[in-house]
C-alpha cells in the first residue's frame, strides 16, 4: 500500500503584496488502520501565476455564479502543478517462428508500453537445465547487446513503427541455430526509466527449445496438446501443471529432439506500468465589491470526476462550516459538516471546473479534492486553505506545518486518544466527527452498563464499526507523508537478549540467518542437511533462522502453495521438519516459518474451467478469491493490495478465510514449533489482516517482504528515497507495528554506493541512515542478499566482491541484520563471524544510536552507541581518541571496525 504525497510551496497572494510560506515537518497520522487499497502517489508543486488586479468575468456555471464587473478584484490566484502517477496496462508479446531456413528460428520479445526497455536474458544448455543462466554464444546476440558479468546479456528493445491505433511498439529479435545444444532461453524485461523488472509469475520467463523441460509455472510456448497457433491470447496463469520428475541431462543428448518440440507460437502477457502524468489545479478568488461577494474559481485538467470536498471558516479556530445556500450544481451535504461539489466537465472533455460564490464575513475557504473512493488530494496532509481578502493567512491556517520540529515516538499498540487526535485544531471537521463517533463507541463498549447488558456479538459489531470509522478517517489523511523517527532507546548494560520489547519484534538483539537458497529444494533432504549445521550456526552467533516454505507447492521452491496442511515438500517431510526445529531450539536458535498468505494454487477447476476450487483440509471455493483479478473469476471482494496474477489471490476480507488462516498459523506454532513468521509478498493484502493473524498466533518475531522499486531519474538512483521507505513504513504501521519489514531501501542504496563509489548516499538530507533503519530501526530487517536477489535467481545481485562492505554496514548498525545462507558457508564465513562477535560484545541492538562521522564520495564512517566505530570505502578514516581508546577489531577489503575502551 502507498499514500498520496504532496510536496508543495503554497503561496498566498494579496493585492497589497504576497508572502511565501515554506513546508516544515509533518505530523504523522499513526492511529488509524487502513482497509482499502491506497491510491498512487501525487507530488504537488506550486507555480506562481502573474498577479492581475482586475478580473475578467467568469463563464457562468450555474445559478450560484455572481456576475462580475470592473470593480471585481482578484485577491488570490495560484496555479498548482500536479505530478502524479497512474497505472497503464499493456502487453508483453512473445513469439517463436521459423527463420530463413529450417535450422534457423527466431524468438521475438516485444512490449506495447513506452519505456526504455531492456531484455535481460541468458540460456541453459542440454544437461544443465535448472542451473544458473549462462551467456549465449556471440553469434546469437543481437546488435547493441552488453554482457552482464558472466551470466547474462542485456539487449535494448528497439522502437518499431506505430500500430494502426497510433501506439508505438518495442521489440527485440533473437536468432538461434536449432542444431546447437541450447535447451532454453530465459529472460526478464527491465524498464530502465523506472528500474522495474517484469517477470512471469514472479519468476523468469522460460522458452523451452526441447521436449523434456519441466513446466515450473514460468514456461511460455506452445503446449504439445494444443498444437501450434499464432495470434492467440492464452491466460497461461490459469494452467497449473503438476511438477514431473526432471530427466537427467546426460540422457538427453540428441539435438534432433529440438526439431520435434519447436512449434510456432505467439503469446501475450498483461503488464502494468506506472507512468508520470502532469496535471494542474488553478484556484482564484475574486472580490465583487458591489455585491459584497467572494467568487472562488477552481479549474483542473485532472481526468475523470473530481469532487471538491469543502467548507468555510469564520475565525482562528478554523472549524469547518457549511455556508448558506445557494450552492453550485451537483452539490450535496456530507454529515452536516461539509459540502461535496462535483466539478463540471469541460466541453472539450479535458478537465473540469467549478465556481463557488460566498458572502463576505468568512475568513477563508477550506477544501480537499476527492478523485475516487480511495484517493484524496490535499496539502501536506492538511486541508487546502484559501484566504479571502479580509483575512491574513498565517502559516497555521495554510495547511502547511508550522515551523519547528515535532518528535515522533514509536507506537507499539493502537491507541485512539483525545490528546493525539481530538485536540488537534487542524483536523478537518468531518474527521472530528468520526473521531467523536469512535470515542462514543469506545466509551459505550467499556462502560459498566455496557459490560452488563451487551452480548459478545454486540461488542464485535461495535469494534467492527470502530475499525470502519478509523479506516474512513485514515483515508482522508492518507495523502500525508509522515516521518517516523524513533526516540533513542539506550538499552541498559545488563539487559539480556531474552527481554521481550514488543510482540512480533523480538528482543532487539536478534541476528537472523536465511537458512536456504533457491536451489535448496533439489536434494529433497534439506531439513536433514540443516540439522547437521545447527551447532555451527549457533556458534557463529545466529539467534533466529528463517526456514523455507513448508507446504506442498506447485513450484518446488514452495512459493505456490496448494494444501496448507500438507507439510511434505521438496525440502523434506513433516517429521524431518519437526526434528530440525527441535534441534535448532536445543542450540538456542528460534525458527521462522516462511508463510505464503497472499495466494494459493487451486487443485480443481470450476464449471468454466478456471482453477479456483481448492482441495485439502481448507477446501475453499471462488468466494475465497478476490474479484478484481481477471484470471481466476473470484467471487470475493476486491483485493486490498496488489494482485500477484500467477495464482488465485486470497480475499482476506472473508471471515472464514481469516478464521482458517489463524487456525493454521496456531497449528504450525503448536505442531511444528515455529517461533515466528517470514511473510511472503505482503504487498498483496492489507497490513491490518497481518495484525489480526499475528495477534492470534503470537509470534516471537515476524518480518514481511514488502518489495517494490526505488526511485530513479534517467536511470540513476535518486538521493532521496523517502517515498520508497514510506511505503514500507505504511505497511508496518498498518500492522500496528506488530511486524518488521525487510529494509529493501537500504539494500538498493548500498547497490548504488558500491557500484558507483558514491558513499555520500549513506547519509540522508537530515544526516541519518537513508533506509527504513533511519526512520523505524526496530522494525527494519536489514539484508544485502536473499534467495530471490542472489543465488541462481540472480534478480538483483549485490555488487560482486563488495559483500563484506555490505555486512560491515548492516552488522554494525541498528535494525535486525539478516545474513544469506550462501554467504555464511563461503569464504566470507570467518569475517561475518567476527562482525557478529563485535556486535554481540558491544550489545548493539535494533535501536542503537548512529552518529554519521563521514559520508563522502569514497568513504562512509559512523559511530554506534559510542562503543564501536566503522568505515567502508577506499577512502581514509580513523576514529580520534577522546574519552575512549579505539582498537581495531575487524578489517577487510575496504572496511574496518574499531571497538572503544575507557582510558
């Protein structure tokens, strides 16, 4: 989920001059839970328009318009440039056809959306199917191809002539020889403009060139039983094939098999991209001296229906008030506190406008724009305030935050308090009413009389109503961009790691190990292999381990689950899993289960042949599937997050679904002994449901995978990544702080730092760590690699040879560090162990204090809790002796860590 963000300079202009008011810090709205899917971000920038003294008559829009004359004077006039993102849908087209002769074939990949598209691709050879990509032979690479290290090729897509509809198309063609020993071509599509990667079912596209390749859910091409076709659109995400045993590569040696399997095909896959749209909103106020009226005119080129949610205020209290009639056309009253006016569409269809006539005597006009049921546009989280001629517009009325800083404290529980919300004069009137309703309901449910007379069912209904009211209030303010900065919490020297700080977030001293990689399922005995390594992992200093998904799954890696209660997977059976968990507990390591709650693969088809009927103990039907994923004909409600599309997305708003999932999680805790959860693809459903599941299963530690793209401009990462980490913060806040999240922001920034030698990026504009760890460290799980980004997936590899600089950063800084399995059992093991020892000796925890000493082009240095100092980068830094004597504890290639000792 995301929020609308407004970044604006709001200029108030009067006929005797003007004053400029600057944005300051924002007050976070942390008390509400968000039910609906959040809208896309908006960025608002104010551009001045010339100040004209005399106003030309406006075109009449209705009976409420007052005719103007030469005595009409403009007292306020501004144009606001709107930069917003919107989603557009297109197609990725893949075709295979014969070329110049029978031995030459051609694969074509194209995209119908504009962008700087790059094909990131590689091949597998016969006998090595399932292994990591390798680069194709040079004669197979199209012009303009660039090698990526030693495992892939990047080829730009070329723009072709426009289609009959006037839309451009981008494509690349790869010629290959059927006599070669290439078994498959693998690829993903990358948009250099946004940095986004487009995959098939969350994995690489795979085009098989031989018969025996197993369909792991990401294969594209003609199915043998379907024959050859061209131009057909197939929803292959509806087809779930049971995995078959992989033949041994050495038994497939005849290149002639290739000729039998190659068939002409054409496939299309839906792709959604966020593009930047530029719009504007103009607001002007004209004082009609003869008629003692103020006429406010709003004009915008925003598409679709735009509703102005508005009121007026008379005095400094800035309480919303409904003025007397007449009102503009298409106006209705909202809860006796505000008016809603639908702007009139322009004749040419480009935008809308409206006019509002008001008597003199009001201080100003207050409004927000409502774009649809879930999208609101306001000014820095507050109402737009437009002053009338008789008023002076102080900063506190403008909708901008007053000067000065406000501390934001970490919230571990949901509290709706009068001090936090009711006393805030700047909350709009309609939200005040919602808050009062919530207070009354809380008083009702907690009163002595209520406890004696109301049934449990009545209490549940009241709590549900509170949740709905809170969500409505939050939706009004969701355009704000709150900054969460934890207060420094220095742990007592004697504090033991076993002390519980917050539900789902452990003690604060955890060091997490990811206990698998993308290939771990292949032995079929992974649980037993980890069992042998349990003592070693404990001796290295790990206190928590993340195990792979335990359920039966369409994909062998476990991320396409079927029967949730069937724990016989490619990693081992349920008994082996229990033995492993018991062993890990014996050596002092807590265990996280990898649970996939967003989607589930169906075992049966409905009457239309769509796979949305589930088997096993949780035999759900179409009601458990969201209604807005076009692939699976769900009969549930709309999704509360982003659809995964590769499998039926589960509708968590259904009570029976939530009940079954909570029972399953409690069963895993009791039957298997899991201590907590790693939550897969949490972008797909509202974080409030996660809170419900965690409250029920009471994990010791929980972390969600909220992964989306960072901000880039012309292919270069932006220094300011606040919007990216804010989306992660929003999800954590929706869980009410009961879970942490992987700090994808920090990983992405470290990539640019190390690839481009730009260590200055490790300090944000306020001199704090630039990732989630800088805003909410106790909920940030830092990492540099995992099974998706590294291993043989290789979707976002950490800069090669620079891994230890990354670990020197995350293992000395606050947050909960996570170390990838492949790095633990590698040449890095001893260095990682030394860094963990330094962290544990100095009691560095998730809330430790960071003081950045240097952040320059070639060096970054910081001091943590005044106990350790560290630096990464080729540049020079050494801590100066003051109250402490510093001694070098660990060093390696371009990194050093020192420990302090008293003089």
